C-alpha cells in the first residue's frame, strides 16, 4: 500500500543569475521605500498622520514636473487635431 503514503518532492532551487542580496521572491512594491506611510510596524494613526502631513506639505519639484508634462501633452494634442488659432481673431 505504498501508493497511499505519498510524500511531496522538495527541490532546493536557487536562481542562476541572481547575485543580489535578500530574497528574490519577496513581493514588495517598488515605491514603498520612498513613502512615509509604508513603514514597518506602524499603526493606523501614524500612517494617517503621515498621509495628512504629505497632503499639507507637497513636494514642489513634483508639481513643476507634472505641470510641464501636462502642458507638453496638451500642445501635442492640439497639434494632432490641427488646432487653428484664427478662430480667436476679431474681424
């Protein structure tokens, strides 16, 4: 009755080309290390207060970059639809 006692085979797999540190199979978001709210062992109150602080004190360089990207995209869109400025001209 050896077919009733099955054991699972275990393999000791190591990635061939991975030379980094830590566990390569750990699932972690790429941006968690830059967020205050994604810290370890923080309670809900601490996370909430960090989020409120981020809302009150936004990063100015990110806002400038976002504004530049949006204006470039608007100009590209106006070029694609062949927008004509002569509609604003008075007769």
